[in-house]
C-alpha cells in the first residue's frame, strides 16, 4: 500500500453532495432529466448524488476505456459501454468522478451531443485543473483541486482503494 493523506473527510463530502443535489434539483425541476454516470469510479458519488436530488430522476451509465497508464491519460479513448436509454430531446447530466486532462469527458460530451439531446451538462465531484488539455464546461463541481492523484469514494489506483469512505491523495 502506498502512503496516503486525507483530503476530503466523509462529512465534507456529504455536505457538498447535498448542496449539489439541491442545486441540480432546482435547475432541473419539470425537465425530467436523465443522469448518465461515467463508470466505474463514479458509482459511489452517483448513488449519493441521486439520493440528494428531490425531483424524479432517470439514470443510465456510459463507460469509456482509455489505453495507457492509469496515472496519466494517453488520449486514446473509445466507448466500451454506451448509454441504453434514448437521449434525443432529453436533458442530460453527465456525472463524472474527476476531470483531469478533460480528454475523457470531452470525448463523451461529443458522443452525447451527436445523439441530439435537448441539453447536456457536466457534473463532476472533482475538477483537477493543473493538467487540463481540453476545455470543457464544468457546470457542477464538488471540489476543485490543483493536482495530485486521489483515491477513495469510488476512485481507484490499480483497482484498490475504491471502497474507502473518504477521499485521500496518494503520496508520490
Ligand atoms: P481525464 O481524461 O480527464 O484526464 O481523466 C479522467 C479519468 O481519469 C477519470 O474519470 C479517472 O478515472 C481518471 N483519473 C484522473 N485523475 C485521477 C485521480 O486523481 N485519481 C484517480 N483515481 N483517477 C483519476
């Protein structure tokens, strides 16, 4: 196990997710939104966020596979599991665990726009700004961080640490 340092404790995550849920519920009232979670890291955040939204929600999932090392994004991306519900004319909220270079979410956003939705917005638990390559609109952000590799609350390093209840930064 690598050394890690606590970044966001449980209470802080719970509070922030509640605020995001309230904001989204008020923005999407009457719009019958479809929330699309970007697998796998998002599952814990997604489950908590959906329960923090007081209006009816519909959910679906998409998964992007990238080639290359997990600590960096290589930029080569494909959709390995697409959404299954119809997207045309719907208000879509893409839900991501973390946006780093922006390559993954930019790719998914483009794919989603090709399906002719009424609107698409992006919600990310964390926005990591230092290595951004693709400018993507970040409509809802839980936490902004400069840099570092974070794990826990769904986020992994080589498939470890996902089930930690809090978010940690791995020491290099
Ligand atoms: P991007 O394409 O924006 O560079 O990276 C997006 C994906 O890379 C995230 O969905 C996540 O899977 C992974 N990623 C980026 N930064 C981190 C990080 O700090 N920790 C973990 N566990 N995954 C990360």
